């Protein structure tokens, strides 16, 4: 008898949850990813342009470009697993310029998710460089969080991961 009551209770719980699960599944599929508000579409375009412009400007080692792109309170986890702040990012601009003077950068496979005044971006960073007279290309997966403060988008969090050679 105990078994029957427990079994009946479980069946009741499952039966009660099925309509909720079905409603949730249909509401998720009823809103296709392509249905994005004009405000969200504008945020996607602004942040994507900001990212591409930043990467194109990195080889010039202009500290103002980095200062504008990264918020004062940014948390940046480099591909080596080291976390740096904005002061360290700015300090390392000259080191990058000396160590990789011919490096250029671009982004592909860009995914942008807007959430009001926050936008999450994921992309593949493509670094072209010349080393010992030979062209080499290195890939990274980057995820960044942009926050809009006082009408300006800036990066508040960044994670870079080097893509292993065989996974390119």
C-alpha cells in the first residue's frame, strides 16, 4: 500500500509538471533567435564595430584606444591564465609592441548576446604575425562582457583562451 501511494504521488507530480514543461518548451521555440528588438540590434552593431575597430587599432599601440576600450574596473584573464587589471593592460602595450611589432588582429565567428546595458561577446581572435621571416597565425577564443555606462560601451570582463594547434 505504501508503495502504491508513493508511486501515485510520483505519477501525480510528473503529470502536474508536464503541462508546465510543455508550455516552457513551446515559449522557447516560439521566440526565434532572429527576433531581436531594434534596441538590441543597435547594441549588437555598436559593440561589434567597437570590437573590430579596437582590434584593427591594436598594432598602433595607442594607449588611448586601450583606455577607451577597457573600463577602469576591468578583469582580464589572459590566455596564460594570469588575471590583469587596466593598469597592467596599459603597461603591457609597449611590451606587446616590442615582442610582436608586426602582429595584426581580426575577429571572426562573432556571437553577440545583448542584455540591456550589458552585452556578452564571443569570437575567435585571429593573430597574424611574422616570426623569423615566416608568417604565422595564432587563434584564440575570447569572451568579453561590455557594459554601457554614461552612454559608452566598455569591456568590464574578458577571457582569452589560446586554441590548440590541432583545433584550428
